[in-house]
């Protein structure tokens, strides 16, 4: 079986694929045509540098996934070819106030609201539930409260995923998520990349971001419980912790600072579990793979076409960045010119070399000499 480090993300009516060479984005426009973009990777970290250290690279991957995910999702919406809604008076006021475009204001607002929702759901709500439980059943120890808080957070996460999977538009994104996984599975099975072959492949993948999110929830329970247990060994900690409700609340809130460590450890566990197939690794992967039955759905043939096109673009990218524009999409063919035959996805000819240059040996994606594979490609498949 062939292995690839190419990973991706489902977006609105499209699929993003990221390789060691760069990021490809293909979207099915409202008129049925495909909009394509490719941007070469700009930042490469040398092996042994701080961002490539174990655990640390997981933190970089976590931050990159958040920032890139929002950017790609927004760009996909712009490439759809649908009419943009008129900005509200409030959005126009903000745009004028901060000297930014209305779209930039909408993006920033969406990011802020998403952050507030995430912090509220996964930090303050569990703390509030624990406080209510303590009123009913008595004070919890720091270790017990960490375990209960983690379990509540995990339950909220599962309910959230189940709830949004029932929304029609989100369901289509989940179908594109399935198309992304099937395309990668088809390539790793060394089958020709066609919608028919990809349709037969599994839509579950061990390197999926769903696995990463679930692992983060599970690892957070272990890490916060361990740190809480260590804190209880500090002389005077228990007295301070139990002195007032405010002290208890502040200690529970302070666990947020453990998030980078949790993200880093989860990333390393995911990498290790994805590369091996022993009993322990299968047990670690099992919950995340089961959860993918919710976060991925069976795609249609046209969705698989989009995913295959994006994968091929990431595997064999153009020499220069490929930027989609509305003008290019609407430009008619010049009279007397004949359209070039469309190539199979993933079989794009390599750019011609300049005379006198020697060809470099072809490498597998993600194995560039002297550089560390982009952390984000490991957890987004």
C-alpha cells in the first residue's frame, strides 16, 4: 500500500488538499464548472529547528489548522460564483470605522464569534455544570473535577457534531469530507484515480482531523487530571483551593493554559497511531474512526470529481501559483482556437526545465530533504 502525507479539508462545495509542495483548492461553482487554485508553500522549517520539535510541532499544526481553515473556507465561498449579499448598515459602519472592506469585517466578526462560542461551550459551560453538581453533591477534589469537566466537554462535543450533521448545508460539507477521504484512500490503495474507484474505497481515515479533535478531548482529561494531582502535592494548595469558590473557579479556568501542551501531545499520539497497526494503535484510532461516521457522508460522483481534481493539483502542482478570478472564468475562448484535451487528475505534465539544468530525483510528498513536513497535512486528511 502506498502512503501519502497529503491531507485536506472539506469546504463549501469543494475540497482543499495540502501537500509538501503547497495548497490546492477546487470548488464546484454554481454553474457546474470547476474553479481551481494552487498556492506554493512559502514557509519551510529545517529539521531540528524549534517548530519541528516533538509536541511543539503539534502546537504549530493546531494554530495553522485554525487560521488556514478559516481562510480556505472564506476563499471557497468567494469562488462559488453566487451573488454576494449586500452588507448591513452595521457592517458598512465597521468597514468605514476600521478602514477595511465589508468582507474583511465579516471575516473578522465570524472568527471572533466562533472563538467566543468555542470558549463558552468547551470551557465556561463545563465549569458551570461542575459548580451546579457541587451544589447538589458537595465539593469535588481537583482531580475528580478535572475528570468530570473533561467528560462534560467530550459529551458537548459529540452532541455538537451530531446536531450540526442534521443541517442540510453542513451535511453537504460532510459529503465532501467523505469524498476527500475516499480519494486519498484510492491513491493509497494504488488504484487509478477515478470517481468509480474512489467510490469503492473507505471514507474513514486514521489521520482525519476528527480523530485529532477527539484525541485532544481525551488527552485533555489525562493531562488536566495529572496536573491537578501534582498541584495537590504542593504544600498549602488544598487549603487555598478550598478557601473560596473564586479560588476554585480561577484554578479551573487556569487549565486553559494547558491547551498548547494538550494539542502537542494529541498530535504526537495521532501521528504514532496512524503509522502503526498494532492492537494499541487500533484502540487509540477506534473512537475517532467511529466518530467519522458522523463527520463524513457518502459523496456523489460529482463530489468525488472535485476531490480527485484537488488531489491531482496538490500532487502535481503547476510551476507558478494558480489564482482563480471571475474574469478568467467568464472569458470566452478566442475564435479559431481549439481547447486542449483535459488531462486526468493527478497526471499533469511536469514543467519543462531550463536548458542545462539537471532534473532532481522525484520525491514522495512530504519527504523534502532538509525540511519538516507541514504539520497541518498530518491531521487534516
